[in-house]
C-alpha cells in the first residue's frame, strides 16, 4: 500500500507538551492520551478538511444522534518504534477496511483510505516522542466515527465526526485469567451487528461481565444466542482452543468479529506446520476435552493484548483448570507476532507498514 500525501490538513499544536509528566513505566490501559487528536467532520455529503489540534473536549448538541440511536463505530490499532526510531504499524489496512465495513452496516459514510492514512501518519509524526521503545511498549490508536447531527428523529444522521486518539500502552491484560462460558446472555445474534466494531456491542457485554467478575472470573466466553452451545468469542477477543497439537477457532460470521490478530495466528499456524481448524466449537466438546486431558490450551487473540492465555473455565456449575505447560502455542504466537510488529523478526507476510516521515 503506497499513498501520496496530498491531503490538506489543518494543524494546531500545543504550546507545551505534557509528555514529561507521564510515567511510562506505570500506565493503565487507555487512561493517558497524547498531546493532540485528529478530527474530521462530514457535512453536506462529504468529508471536510482534517484538523489536528490539542487533545481536549468536543462540543455536541444534546440531541446529537449518537446519544439517541447509537451510530458509533471504532477501531483499535498500534504503532511501534524499531531500534532506529522508525515508526511501524501492524496491518493497518485491515483496520481501515473493517472501519468502513462497520460504517456500511450502521448506515454511516465510509472514510476514504487516502484521508485515513494521510491524517493518521501526520498525527503519528507529531506524536512520535510518545511511542516508546521499551519491551511491550506501543502507542494504541483509536479511530472512531460518531453521528453528530442534531435531532431525535429515528433515521440515519447526515452529519458525522471522524476522530483519532492516541494512548501510550503497555500490556493490556495482566495476572491470571479464568473465564465463564456464557449460558444466559449473548454478545450478538445472527443478522445483527456482531461483526461490526460498533459501540453498542461492547456496552451490552458490561453487565454479564460484571456478573462473571463477581463470581471470580475475569472474562466471558460468548456462546451462540440460539442454543448457547457453540463457543464464539472471549470478552473483546477472538478465542482459540488447543486440543492435542491442533488449534481450533470459530468461523467468522455476522455474529463474530473478523479479528486482525486472529487472521495472523491462522497464517502463522500454517507457516509453522501447526494444524488449525476453523469450525463450530461445541461447549460440550471443550468440556469433554478438559475432562479427558486433551484440552491443552485456551487463549484470546486481539489487538490490545495480542495473545492472552486462559488458565481455566467455568460452565454450568463446574470449574476446569488447564494443564501448566513449559512450552505453549500462546507464547509462541505472541512472540512471533510481537517480533514482527517491532521489526525484530523478518516480516515475510508483508504485515508491517512503515509510517512515512513527514
């Protein structure tokens, strides 16, 4: 993907950076933001001039349709620095395409590729000092679009705001993770918006996840809405199961997010000669594998955490612990992906994207 920077961008910089006030060794995920943000308004049927300005509040009419009808979509990406301070991103074209796929499903205007990358790369050049090189460090990037038109009539808005926020990050999850297999609540249903990264998908997860937390589990593994018998996603991540030496994950559908990390794991598995199956996975199959000792691993895959091992699960009154292995696929995939992301290993798949120096 090669783009020429031809986009007009209105830039207003801060008079003094707040970076010296930040303890980069002690960051809570998503709570600290860089000096600047990007915004671009959609009016009169077209996207207007991109603006980069100091990070701060925005003003919306109380009747803005995002508040009433939930037209809000987002993405999650990361930027990294290599040993010579060059900035890289990991498969950002997939995120840009998925943002527009979500936009189409929620009847929102797509955001052009050229504007997306010209604006993002300009912002990353301005915020380059916020991208740390220490192990596990990155700059989390949150593009999103919201409906801003005033009025409470129940129809798609005619005005929108596209924005990008940046947040320095370390590892997203820490500590031991055990999960609850959902048997009452659902994340999404067939024909719905489960495949889209829209805000409502995540709001609906909060209450069931709270109940799981209160019961002693860190996340929920979602099951299909019809029978609660097929395993689909883990919290905000795609989920993999290792039975014997084979990994299994659910197929993407209109209920399941087409995760970038998920795609990468499947490609790496093929490259490493690890058998992988993409198929429906029954709760009872995993329960039986746990009982007979063939269930070796479970792990989540997503942008924020990359790979997150799962140590055990609960289903309908029973707890199951996974074996403690010296060598795991979870560690292998995480090492391979993060090494490619940070340019410490060869990227033979063409996944990394070099941010232009502007």
